[in-house]
C-alpha cells in the first residue's frame, strides 16, 4: 500500500498498521529468503520494519533519501517548516498570493522525502543508527549519484545476509534501540518517533517507554542545526558529513559495539568519519540551544504521558498557565479558528480533542492554526494541547499525543473553555487546574462518542488500536513471535 503523506485520507497513520500487516503477510506468503525494505516517507519506515520484525527474515532498509534544498529569493526554504511559516504570513497579510505561488514553486525541487528534519529523515536516520541500513545511507539525497551506488551495495549485502542468516533480532537489541534514541535527540528529530519506536520495539519484545526517551533527551543536546529546530536542510547535512559524521561526533554517548546489517559494529562503520561544517553539525559543547529535542509531560491531563518538541518551541510557552479554548475535532477548529469573536490572545491555551488513535487514527492535527487576528498582531506561536500528532517538519509549542485520549475517557474530554491549563517542561507537568469535585461532576455527565467506523479495516482499527503512549499498534500484533506455517514448497 502506498502511504504518500499528502495524499492519503484520513491520515497515513491510520494505515501504518495496515502496511505493517501487508508487509508481514507478503513475506510470509511467498518463498522469500530475505527482504529489501524500500521506504522513506513518514509511516513507511516504521510500517515496513514492524512487519519485517514480526516475520523475522533477514532484511535491510533502503531509504528513499531527502529532496534537494528549496530556494526562494536567495533564502533556503524547507518543506513543511516554511510551508507553515509562509502560510501564516499569507493569512496575516505579510505576503501576497503571488508570493505564495512562488514559494510553492521553489519549495520542492527534486524527488525525495521532505528536506527538513521531519519525520521522514528522523525515522530513516534512527533506523540507520540502529544498524538496519547501510551506515550513512539515510543522508544521501534521493537524486545524488551516490544513491544508485548505495542501491547496488544494498542488493549485494542482502544476499550475503541471507547466507549469514542475519535477522532483525540479531541487530535490534536494547543497545541499538538506545543508539537510535540518542541519535534522534542529537538531530532534533520529530515527535512522531515517540509513537513509532515504541511500536517497533514491541514487535521484538523490547521494553521502550516515554521515560526512556526523556532520559535520552536529557543526556545529549541538539547539535544538528536543521529545520524546524534550526536553519539548514538535509542537503546541507549531507555535505557536512551526514549521519556518519554526526554519529562520530556523539560517539561517547553511543554503544559502538552494537551490530549492523553490514556485519560489523557501529563503531567500525563510523570510524574516521569527519564533520566538514561545524555550523550544520555542531560540536557537543556548542549545541543549537539549551533545550532538549523533546520533553515528556505527565499530570492529571496526561497520566500516561504527552510529548512536546521543546527544541522547536517558544521558551516562554514551555512554562505557561493560561485559559483554554476547546475544539472538538479538526472540523470544529477549522470552522471557528478565524472567527473574530473568538475570545483568544497570546496567552490562550488552544485545546483540540478527538484526534487520538481511537477517535481519528492519530492524524497531524496538533499544530493548530493561529487565528488571523493574532497573526495580524504579530503573534506567531501559542500553546497548543491535543491528543493528535503534528508533522515533524513543523515548529511551535505543541503538546501532543495526550494519553489517554479524549475518545476513551481521558481527562482531555472534560476540559471546558476558560479552564486554566498549566504546562511546565522543566517539571515534566501537564495539568488541568480544576478541582476534583467539578471534574467528577463533568465525568458523570460525559458519554463516549459513537465509533466512527462500522465495518472493514476501520472497525478493526477502532477495536484493536492502542494508545499513542503504547505505540498505536494493534493489541494482537504488539508482541514478538511469528506464525509457524508448514512449508508447501
């Protein structure tokens, strides 16, 4: 199944598990000895690997590669990050429709995944650091001549892996998973990795939690100056030495003895790599900022956890208390966000619910639009809280994946307009400041929403999908083990 990020409705995340199932069954139902997994766009990487992990045959990941830099009027522009920035400029009257048209034309210059450190490059880089692709392959731009050469090397290597019987469980261990976490944090990568990595770990029986991610974020600073946290794009990252150079720079934080698909250790694979531009891949003692890639928040509003991309957030909003304005889903938000009578200012906490796994398939609704009347005043960021995700290409202070979600009775379902909400990234807290008696009264009046789907894959999804904090996999797939079919060949 194709999971083109901008084409699939209601959300590619809704079909991640579908692709994982399809991958597993395609491998199972054919006389296959080893697999090259070709992916890149956001959900394809975890989906393909989740399916392959469950089958347990030798596999190697082949990344599609990022597109080239976008350029407009002599400035770098990144897909997603600058899409939102210029869209806000258009809505706020700062640029013309003609300008917007030029931006669209200049932004996507080549084949490949998003050229920012969005979810695509975050996931392929993490998988690379975990040892599942040829080391450094994730950084090669899609149209670079090194890409087809890498393809040849992948084809040769998977044959060798079959003879060696080198399987995912031999490579993906607690050691390699931790290497992936550390790399994610050094890159300033996407919050979506929090969902995907937990889902991937469960397929091999590994224990990975949001707390593990928070610990990794505290240990290694963001040193990749890449959008949306920074200034540069993936083409610049490749010229600066790419992922191998970044791994070499953070080598003291990595387990260099972890095995890779190349049949050698990670340390051997990155030995001697060099950084060619210290502005793009910074020294550890000169990080991009003093804020980690992510913060994990807990409290009465998110007892099972929520995440915020602190490296791409506004510092003042990471320690903030403000009154809520609540939207029941994307349609409600879209219909009312630009209403001039909407009682909001720069201190308002924008709350969107019914965007979680059960309610909507966990779409990228979390980076809610900023009202036009605030944009006209120069407000470019507000605190946003939701049980949905957001695009890894986006910046802004967005608290995401609130678990449990509103549709299953999470406290988010009981928030009213005007309720004070407190966020403290330094304390790891997300709290609804309403007394327990009032919340109990509201809960007694709450009724769960009716299921969105009555048949087919949607009905199966709604019944079996787990929460974002658990990886959003299906409950009957989120465990190790393969089907032991007798051979008919």
